[in-house]
C-alpha cells in the first residue's frame, strides 16, 4: 500500500513529502520525494510563534489553516511527480509544524499546527495527524516518535547501532544488538537550530553550507563549557526539547567578551558534536555503528567534528542502510500513519516514558 509522509521540523526549511510503499512483508520502499518550500512570510510567522509573544491565539489559528493548505499542496505536488492519483494513496501521515513543546509543564502539552482537516479536504486522502498528543496523554513526552520506525527498519541482530537525526534539534536512537533489550531514544540538544539562527542573524544566510563558516572559526573553549553546563545535557532520558529552550537569547546570555562571529559558529558546531558524543555515554553499551540522517548529514564540518569525538566508531549516513538521510523522518510519518490505521501502537514507552504503548494520532477521513 502507498502512504505519504509529511514533515516539517524545527529548522523550518519547508515541508518534506515522501511517498512510500509499505508492504505486508518486506522492507519499506521510498518511491518519490518532494521538498515544498515555505514562503518567507510563512517561515517568519512560524519562527515568531516558536517563542512566546502577543496575540498568539489569533496568529496560531491563521497559520494553522495556512499550513494545512501548504501541506496539502506538498502532497498534491508529490502525487503529480509520482504519476499516482489520490485514490492510489491509502493515507497521509502528517507530523505538522511544532510551535510549542512543553513536556515538563504542569500539565504537559505539545502543539503542532498544519490543519489535517484542510489536508484531507484538499487532497481527498485520509489523513492521520496529531501523533504526539496521545503519547503525552499516556504519560510520555510525546517525542521523539521516530525511534519506533528506526527499530522497525534499521535494527540488526548482533550489532549495537545508533541512529542520529540532526535536524533543528538532534536526537538519537539506540538499537541494541539483542532483540529483547529495550530501544532507547531522546533529544540530545541543539542540532542545526543555533547554527542556523546565528548565521541568519550575522550573515543573512539560512544555513551554513557544508559548515564552511564554522570551519573557518576557532572553538572557544570557555564558551563551549558554559553552553554544555546547561542542565538539559545532564538530565537522564526520557527527555525532549525544542527551540523553546535553545534559541538566540539562550546563546546570548552565555556570550562573554568579544568572540568573532565565525568563532561563535565554530563553537556552536562543536556544541552539537560534543552534546551528541556526551549523550552516547548515557547508553547501556558502546555503539559499534553510527548512522546520521537529517539536514545535518550534509554538514561536512559537523560530521568531521563528530568523528573526531568518536574515534574508532564508524560514522556514516543512513544512505548506507538503504534510505536517503533527507527522507527518514517523512518516511517515518508515512509508516506511523500505516500503524495507526492498522490499530497498532506507534510509540515506544522505553523512549518517551509513556505508561504503555498506544495507537497514535487522529484520523481525518477523506
């Protein structure tokens, strides 16, 4: 059966749309992909809503509808590229766009927008969305959810593997060699988000291509130590975070002296690499293989720093496992839609901290 996965992460790069085939037996097949850009005004509106501000209900309501339209457009553009029709697609799995994630609030809550009713109406395809909320209702943090997909697709008996997703926020999945051992997963801290925010402010660029700007700077050891002293890094899992925590104001509070902008960028790249390496120390055993996915997989300098901090451990991308690193998360939400419609759990309590496995998401019929 064919499914579409739609994903927009904390980097706010646009909408990743992936068409996949999920057979009754055998591996998932990635059929067609499409990257749907956000208009600059929409990107700015999303980033504004990620931080507390005035008139949030009005702005969130308007953006929820606008993003629903854009997610639908992404799905239809993907269908056009594939040559398939809406009736050929069993369902869409839409993660939506996270604008607030507060797993430690009292009570905890999470908010994703990109109205699934609009997606279902405009595409004519049953849409599954709001995946995080049910896990949170079951006592979990609502994230990360993709480790269940990593387990299904990437786990290999006899090999301790780690999948590292470097999006705006970085997270890892521990896939132990023994089938009876629990899969673990958690957010390690900032991935690309601080790097992107800093270069955007200092150079007007959306991201640091290949990490070239960071590679031209020098890591400031004292600044790095202050950044790593944040209490989030020392917390035991389960844990998840977002731009609500790691943002420019957080960085600026820790800047002292007058480091050059490129030195700050170099230090932020080192922060991402160091926090991932530090998070690996929380795992039950040593990882023998590490595979990276997400936008950070294209940052050559960042991967170089990660390899330097993990001597003797091979670091590759999920391309080596048969799935393009750019499309792992979108494919995951297509798979999660499949799980929901099959009335099968989509969360891993060992990852999110939920009391039990639960069927995720709400179903919006075509």
